[in-house]
C-alpha cells in the first residue's frame, strides 16, 4: 500500500497521483513539518510496527519456551495500536473525495483498496489477538 499510488486527480487536462509517503513528503516540502511527521508516524510507522509486533509475538509464543523479548513486545504492542490510525486517515480521504468530486475526477489507486482491507484486517487481528 505504501509503494503504489493511493489517489489520482484529473482536472483541467492535468493529472497527478501520489502515495501515502509522497503526501507526507509534499507536506514537509510545503512547510507543514508537524503534519507530515504525524502522517508518517500514524499511517506508515505505527501500522508497520503493529504488524511486525503481532507477527513476532505470535512466532515467539509458539516456541516451547518463549524468549524474553516476547514479553517486551507485548508491553509495547498497545502503544502501536494507539498510534496506528489507518481508519482515521481512510475516513479523512473519503470525506475529501466527496468534497472534491465536483471539481475534479478522482481516480482511486490500488493503495486505497489495500488500506481499506487493512482496516478490516487490523480489526480482525485485534479481535483475535489475546
């Protein structure tokens, strides 16, 4: 989802598309450093850590004697869940799409669908992860 375009816009014969990381980079270049860092943290870093922690905890817990780092990851896992805000980002994107639809043609990219699926995947992980 972070390597393919999330959205494309076509207006007045011009078109543009960007990724989530590209959006954060553009915000940084426009002088909105705090917003760019927050997007990078909540849309890329925290969800990536959340997935990595769940996989590592699950793999470590399957061992006969779980290593000590499994407990450390279990302590830090709720923090990644708190900062992972893919749902909020998706809601913001959908509201923006509805608002801009009158002025430009919006072309949803593959990443938009993948991130939508990730929202449901995170809900399933949280429901089954104990």
